[in-house]
C-alpha cells in the first residue's frame, strides 16, 4: 500500500510539473504574440507616417509650382518648416544662379515633408512650357473607344501636305509626317473600327512611300483642357472671338471659342445673290492674297542660302545654347581632384620599348644601313627601303619617331590617372549635351539640313506669287451668310475651341487646330464641296463619326503658324532623394 501511495504521489508531482510547463509555454507564446502585435502596430504607424510625409512633400512642391506661376522670381526657401495638416513642410526653389548647368527656363524644387519621425524628400524639375505645335500628335486624336468610319469618300491623311492641295506632299526633308489617327485605346479597337477603310486612313514614310491603315494605339491621354486654356483661356477670355468662326490662312489667324454644343450645316462661303455683300476682310477686296506655297516669291525652294542657318544646314542647339555641353553639376566644372599618372609621373610619356628609349632604329643602330659588303650596302629595312644601295634610312626608331618615348598607355598621354577625378564627367568638368552630341549644332528646322536648294517654280501660283482668295473666290466681296462670320460660319483659320459636342455637315473648311472638349459626340458628314480640315482635330468624345466627302489632313505649315501661348511651369521629372 505504501508503494502504491508513493507511486500516486510521484504521479501527482509529475502532472503538476507538466501543468506548470504548459502554463509557462502558453504565457511565453502570449508574450511573443503581444510583442509581435506591438511591433507590427509600430511598423504600420511608421509606414502611415512615411506615406503622410510623402504626400506633404508632394503638396509642398505643387504649392511651389503655383507660386512660380504667379511670381516667376520666386527663389530660395519659400516655405520654412510650415505647419500643415499631419506635419510640416519645407520647400526651396533653385534656378540657374544656383546651378550653372540649369537652363534659364527651368527650376528645381526641393520639398521636404515631415510627419512625426518620418521624413520624405522630393526633387521636382519644372520647365516653363509654351503650348503649340509640338503638343499635337497628328491630324486626328480621339479618345472614342468605338469610332465609326463610314463611306468611301472621306480621308484622314498623316502625310505632311501643303495647305489647300490634297494631293501634294511636302518633300522630305523637311517633311514632318505623322500617323493618321492617334488613339488612347489598344490596336485591336482602332483596327476593327477602320476595317474596310484602311486605304482611306493613311500616311507616308520619310521616303514618301504610302502606308495605309495608319494609326498610333495606346497614345498618352492629352490634357485637352490645358491645351484649350492655353490658347483660348479657361472661359474664352483669351480668344479673339466667341460664338463665331473667323480667321484666314495665312494672313489672319484667329482663336475662336464656342461655348457648348456646336452644329454647323454650311452651304459654302461664296457670295450668293439676295444677300448683303461686304468687302472681303481676307484680301481687302483685291480678290487675291499672297501665295501660301511660296510666301509671294514664286518659288518653293530658292537657290539662296537658308536664312535660318545662313547656308550651313546647322543651327545652334537650343538645349546647350551652342556650347555643346554643360558644367558638371557634381564637381562644379573643376573635374574633381585628379592625380597625376604614377606610370609616367605626370609626363604623359612612356619610354619606347622598341629602342629602349634611345630613339635609334633597333636594326641599324641609327646608321640607316643594315649591312655592307665591299663598296655596297643594304639600306635598313626598318627605317629605310631595305634595298641594295637604296636610300639610306633615317636611323630613327620607327615606333617613337626618334623621340625615345611614346604616349603612356595607362593615361593615354594625358598625364592624369584615369581612375581619379569626378566620376560623373570623367574628370573633364563637362557633361556632353545629348541633343547635339557635343557638337553644339543641330539640323536646321527650316531647310532640314539642305542649306539651300535649286529654284523650283511654286506649284500653287505657277510663279506668280499670289493666289485667288479662298474666302471670296477672287470676287473681292463676300456674303453676310455662310461666309465664315456668325455661328453658322463655314470658313476659318487658327484655333477653334468647342466646349461641347461638334456636328458638321455640308460644306466647311478650317485651317489650323480644332479642340473639342465635349465628351459625347463628334459627327462630321461632308456634302457638296465637302468638309476639309487642314491641320489637326483633337477630341475626347466617346462617339466619333466621319463620313461623306470629308478630309482631315495633316499640315505642318498650317499648325506651325499657331499662336504659341504660355502654359506655366510643367513638371519634367520627379525624384526622391
């Protein structure tokens, strides 16, 4: 019995020990869970503060851009530890007085956002932007996912044309051909939409070869509001006219602003009987205007040096102002702390191994003769002609030219250790301009590098220098109906901004840029003499239709005449440092 009681007592002791160990393990696990939970909570809080600090820095940079747009002279610290919701922000603006390599139209904005113990630093590079020709992708930009191309008469042409001549491509160079249609959607969408009409939607390559079914898929979404505001203002306050379509090419470009939906059913712009007539404002009643094909010279190409490049075919690179490079930002143009080459002790010279530094030819020892026999000799074959009784050699080592030394192979004769100095500029102190590859010159945009060309009679005016006025068809007077004036005008040039939807039918002609901000529809159906848009049509509508006798034709000549408008400072790049 005693043995049994002892056994039970021992078992009770073992159970107690096991219970205690289990409790300890559970307690330890609980402590670990609590610790992990606390650690994760702190991590979450830290990440939250990091994100908040980033947004604070971002908002500070945006405020700085607004400040620059209001006051271009803003410079230095413009926000110093400023209290904002969730933390503080410090913003500093730098210009070319701070960094010599920074272009005058650019600024660097450094914004530091702080939230609790989290700090985020952003550096914005901004550039003063001018809205104009470079922001236009081609003759037609659409955001419609399912555009409609109907009929066998319309064309959308991306080849660079002369205004008014549907069949004439500007020769290349300097032709600037574009894709016919740019869309933000994928290629399947636009290819399906133009099925059966590929030959009507085309461009040409740099050699003038025809390319049908031309489109650019997945194009970046354009900020049409900003583009329209740059030309016409947010509410049309910068426009030349509101509610009308006016202007003529090339003498009188105008910015027309049409608020809301716009429908035009034009019947042409020729004078018609029974309507009041007034003097044509485009030609001042003369019936003719300066020829757009030759600017009145009678020749499309003149056999004189290009005025832009003075016959060189090159102009100064605008990026580096013709210098070819920029002072290195890391070493300030000093090249860094370069050290002399320890192989040549800074001399840049290395003893010639062929002649052991003597400068004498190693074959003839400087005599110019390799061997003699009686009264005859052999000219040294290394420094002479090697012929019997030939011309006696120079006696100089052919490898070093008698100097006794060659350029140090380690430093390439510079005398500077190539492993030292500024790593950014390789010790030169200069960053080579990528646009001109260090030459300081780029191809002249006027003559395309041709410098000048042979005389060629203008195909538009046949050398006369003038052309029939398109507004009045040479009559000198124009009707007060359908003459381009009033809401039903059918002729204009410059920039046309429509804030609503656009519907055109019948006869209509516009030279320049049309921006349609409406999100519903653009419907173009030509009749009679047709609808002709020389330049570019940009629209965001979800429903785009073109049919009938209608053409949208890319014309660099027309678009480069657009009035360039300031659009304030735009972001070039953003980096976190």
